[in-house]
């Protein structure tokens, strides 16, 4: 990993307009963000047209071209990055479905604990809606789901990214899975 304070400092420098800060920031977070992108892509079909590096490039484009976000700290930066990656994949899936005029939605499997006894799998768009709903109720739990499930982070990696204890991650992860299980069974 890398020093927590260094990333936060670089984010602050970048927000203040320091052009060198962006290059330094990218070099510090690239490997972690690429790992996150690989985690997202593991959940996609094997013939998906995006690759982890392309997803990461889309993230950087959106971060640079989008409205200026004043990142509070590295945890906020990684949470926003995870959300942007998820949105890129949702937009990609919607575009592909529109192109095929409603042809089968992109399917993803969800954690076994969420699907106990349920044969049909939710699609990415359903999970996206549910994560948005969860974020309104408990933002940290939604961030943990994004990092653990979509990005493939371990408990320890998630704790480091969100700057919380592994015990808190485990507790919130269990609560989020239960919440999602209930919501999926309402569908």
C-alpha cells in the first residue's frame, strides 16, 4: 500500500490546481485502481469488450474531464473511483442492450449468501439500483459492497481504502449482504 497522508495531500494539491500533483497521484494509486478495475471485470462476461486498462482509462477521463470533486481524503477518492467504474460498466451494458434492442441483460452472480436458494441472478442494472438505494441508507455499506464485491478487495484492502478497521468492514459487509438479500427477494 502507500502512505495514507501522502494520497490525501496529493488530492489537496490537485484540487488547488497543482498540475504536477495529478501525475504524482496517478503514479501512487495506479496499481490499486488497476486491481479494482480487474475486480470489476472479473464479474463481467468473458467476451466483454472492455478490459481492465480500458475501464481504468475511462475512470481517469471522467475524473479529469468531470466536474471538479473536492476529495476529502483517500477513502473518498477510492469510493468515488469505485462508483465511477460501476457507472461506466452500467452505461456500457445499457448501450449494448439498446444496440441489441433489448437482447438479454448483462448477468452477474452475487455472493452465495445473498442468493441462498434463489435460482435467478440479478442483473447489473438491478444491483446498481439497489446499491444507490443502500447508499442513501448507509453510504459506507454501499462503498464496502463496491470494493468487496465489484472491485474484489479483501477485508484488509477494503479497510485500508476506507480507513476503517477490518472488524468494521466485516460487520458492515455482513449487514449489507443481508440488506441486499432482503431487497433482491422483494423483486
